[in-house]
């Protein structure tokens, strides 16, 4: 394709129940899917964005209708366990209609995997089958290349080069003539698919939870029981293999798991074609060796293109390492920048950030009269061109683990990796309009603000009013919701007072030598009052319970790390039925989406330190210590973050307390950062929940009873 594509307005015929009559939408001129041999050249720019700053190599927006994952309903069959087989297999997928088809690893070969729907209290058995074989019957190798952009020797930062569309491994270009090829990351060429599935957000025993070491090789299968004894929620399943989760998930191994219950049904929320699961993720795509200078063509395959850095390890040796991956192309349900025709009524969006690394700040913009939409936000919320067209029809009704007590209207919605929000959106007054769901924040690691394209997807709203246009969201959503609070030394859960609970302490440490340039997760132990302070690895905070006392009378709590790596000894063991507060201290570095398996939590406190003002008193990288960290400034916990959640985005300088009820399952579990590169490196740890009766015979015990 060589001529500049034009924006054309056409009338599209309607099909199905979702499509209003006389729907007007923007459509591209070409109507033929690309083939393996098509060229997408750099000058074939998109329809409406001549102001584009980062080239997209001609990949146009809104070419694909939003796909909806196939649904597998696990029926309510009484006490019979219904068994479903789910194969991880090599599938063929087209990420964009102008890209060639390519191999992916995906559940049932579909990207996203089929949406599993279950009723509360209906147990489900799933046979997770590893069928990742190639056409010769050999274990399949990773269906894309992993490359490392060496540290930049030019003024362009490495992170920005890594976010540039295209690139490939040098093995496709033996002459070395191409300037956008990069060395493959050692070992990734031979990587075959060892898999283990985690159902994220599920309450299930440890042996059903997808312990990362318990991988299954191609040809194997694992039978897993999910009790589904929890309220309706947006869960998701994904691969969790030790050290390679990032590669397996990027290959396509993720899908929705929707739990439904009677309360949810009683609310008469938008359903069927009006309930849209939106799995948002990002990719970069590989380009071929050019035949002519300047020509760039996509192969259709993704590429895992990481920014390289050189870190210094604890022995003072230089170590090549990488920054977590992020891609310039945003996908919803497996398609780049899709479009969705909707009717002017309420919709329910099950929004899920499936990116490995990117935090998104979602907002809906009216682009009906936008001739040249900004391709990227200059900075978060105050960019010119963003605020005026922002429309605010979003109302959050649920979080990771269930429905809120009442709808929470929002104008923007920050969502970190692995978080889910259940959102109602009101299109009623927007008939005939065109909206875009946009990300108002750049990627925080691989690109600064303004370096990632803002578009996520488009909604084209038809003109015919829906018959149920007078439906309004319920005022009350969830009678079972109880706010968790820490009052004095007790917990308050709704009207119930809980006198005993435990405290665990975890620090998120800035990138340093120990983690070979990666941030670290330290599991902490409180030093006894007579134990001497070590000269390194010491964290000091003022006892939060003393906050009302004069400074001189406040006790200082001292902590040392007992574990920094997954394979360090387990230190968290507590009994089933316990309530536990996890104190997370973020001492610098990127925000981390912090995920704890087994139960759902509420954020009960959120304090903020000004790390810049603290300087070395906050975190001294030379010896890994802090000064006595002051009482942090209390920050509000907005209604959305008061919901039941299993993943919290924790930001630099925050001290948050997450309270969870560890009832209903036992075994070994994991907690970790959900930036997949981080969890694969050092930021994941085990914990154990034992039946109460066993605790008396167990040598270890939890820390910090009070
Ligand atoms: Cu992290």
C-alpha cells in the first residue's frame, strides 16, 4: 500500500442485537486482511493523526472490531464437579487486520483465552493441559524473539529506543546491515513452554493455586479444583511459571474467569452484548530485514524488546540486565486499537490491565469533532487537548474481588498491571458520537509521559435509542460489603470486632546491587529491643501506634531483611482463619502492583513520605539503611481503593497497610510484584497458611502478633 489512506465515512449494515440501525462509523479504504507478503511501509500513516510523534509504521487505528472472547460456562450442576479441559497450545492469531497472522501460545489457541464463567459455590475442576507442541510434534519454542537494546550511546535514551515500533533479533540479519536489530537475550531462542496456571484472585488451596515451581512440560496435564466459594468478581487465569512468567504471558497465556452470584443477578446490570470484558495489554511487533533503506515491514510476530542497562552486582562486577518490557501498541482483547459499535445505553465494562509493566490512567474522550487527536498525552491529566474533550460517564461498581457497596463515579481510573475494575458507562446522551478510551499516562518505565500512544480503543455510538434507556444503576450494590478498619489494637470489620491479628512487614527497595539492577522485595523481621542494630540493611520507622504521642516518647521499630529472594527461607507461617495486616514500605523506585495470593484485601491505611525531601535519610543505597522514617502524611483512600482487592499499585514513598482474612484455604502461596519482569527476577516470596491445629506442632510462627 503506497497512497496515503483517507478517512472515509460509510454506512455500515447492521448485524446482531448489539448494532443499532444507521450506524455511522469511520472506516478505512482497504477492506482486505493483510497477507504474509504485504508491505506496511513507514509512509503509510494512519487516517487521522498527521500530528503523530512516534511512527507506528503505518499500523492504523480502529481497523478491527473489538473481539469478544469465547465463553465457557461451567453450569451449576449441584454437587457434581464439572470438569473442563483447557489446553495451552500453539494458535494462529492476527494482532491487527493489516498484520500477517502469527503463532501465539494461548489457551485453546485463542488470545485472550476463553472466558470461563462460573456460579458462586459451584465447584469447578479444570484440567490444564500443556499442549505446546510445534507442527513436527516437538515442544514449541517461544513464538517471538526476546531482544535487548544495548545501553544507548546516543542522546536518545535506551528506554525510548526500546519503545520504538519494530526491530528484530540479529539472527534474522546475518549481515548486520540493519540498524534496528538487536541481540537476542541468551537462552530465549531455546525456551519451550513449561507452564503452570494461577487463577488470579481465587480462594483455593495451595496445591490448586499454581505454585510457580510446579510446572508441567509439554504433554503433561494438571487437574485443579476451584471451589468458587467467593462473591461475584472479575478473576483471570494466566501462566505463572517460575522465572519465565513474563515470556509465557506475553506469548498469549491469559484469560478471564468471571464469578457470578445471586446478588449480582438481582442488580440487573447490563449483560449479554452490553457487558464487555476488556483485556488491555501492549506489544511491540517485529519487522523484517529491509530490502531498501528506510523500508520497514512487520512480520506479524510480536517482539519482546527490552531496554538494556548495565548494573553493578554486590561483588562490584558489571552485569548486563534489562528494564521491564513495554510496547508502543495497545491492544484490547488481542487486537491493536480496536473499535466497538455500541448503542446509546448503559454498558458494563470488565476492565483488566493485562500489561506486563504499564500502568494506565483511563479516561473517555469525545473525539467526534477531533480532526487531529493528540497521539500522546504530554503529561498525565493537564495536557492541552485532553481535558476539554474528556467525558465522564464512568462509574466504578467493582474491584478485583467483588462489588463495591455503592457506585463510585470517576473521571479517570488508574489501573496497574493485573488490577481489574468493573465499570458502568453511560452512552445514552452520546448518540451518534465517537469516543476513545485513552491512557492519559505514559509508561512509567520504558517511556516517559508522552512517549506512548494514548489510544486504547474507540466506541462508535449508534443513533437509535435502546428500549431500556431508562435503566439506572442501583444505588446499593453489595449488602455483603464490609469496610475493614484498624481501631486501636483491634480490627473492625463492619460491625464485628476482631481482637487478634498479625502484622507482616515488607519493603520495596530501589534498584541496587543486590538485585543486579532490579528493585527488590525484602521480607522484614522486627528486631527485639535489646538486639543490636546492624551497620547495613536496617530500616527504621516510628511505631504507628505511637502517632499521637509527642515525638520524644515514640518508639522506633527497627527491621532487618530475613529474605530477599524467592528461594530464601520462608518466614511467614500463620494459621487458617487469621487476619493479617501487611505493611508495605515503598522506599523508592517504580510503582509496584503488589499482589498477594489466596484472599482479597482492603487497604486500611495509606501514608506518604516525601522521599526527595528525606534524601539519604529515606534510603541510603550505600548501606541499605534508612534513618528513622517520620510518621508519613496520611493520604485518603478513595472509594475505589476501599473495594476488595488482590492487587494494589503501590507508589514510591507510600506506606500502605493491607488487611486480609486468611480463611477458607491452606497451603503454600506466593506474593509478589505483578510487573512480570519484577516477579521473574527478585520480587516474589512464599508464605504459608496452616490449619490451626497444626500450628501448635510447627516450629515457625508468624511475626508481630498483637
Ligand atoms: Cu515491581
